[in-house]
């Protein structure tokens, strides 16, 4: 498992690299390499909550099957999205 503090520090390094005028136009690959190489420098700026958020965003999700009916609500009925909402 990846450490949230490390992820946050790498993100700070990535953002700094992209925001630095001297590095403008180098692309995401160069920024990612910079973040991997220099994340320790950005550790004082890192926040573990941000790292956990980034890890949650990056986590793979189950894909919903097309055509599957929605999950039942608390009272057991299913919501239908096939209603006619006209504005007449």
C-alpha cells in the first residue's frame, strides 16, 4: 500500500514543477519524473489527508453494467429513470 504522505509530497512536487515558469512546456512526463526524484524535499508541505483523497480518487471502481436496474431504495422499491418530465 502506498503511503498517503508520500503521495501528497509527490503531488506537491508535481504541481510545483508544472507551475514553475522555468519548466513550462516540459510536459507531464518530466513533471512525474521530477516528483518521483524530489518528493522528499516537499515532505514538509505534504498532508496525509490529501494523500488519502488522491489514493481514493485513483482507486479502480467497479463498472456498472449497462442496462442493469438501479439498486433498491430503503423501502425496497426501485427508482425509475424512465419518467416523462415535461415542462408543459
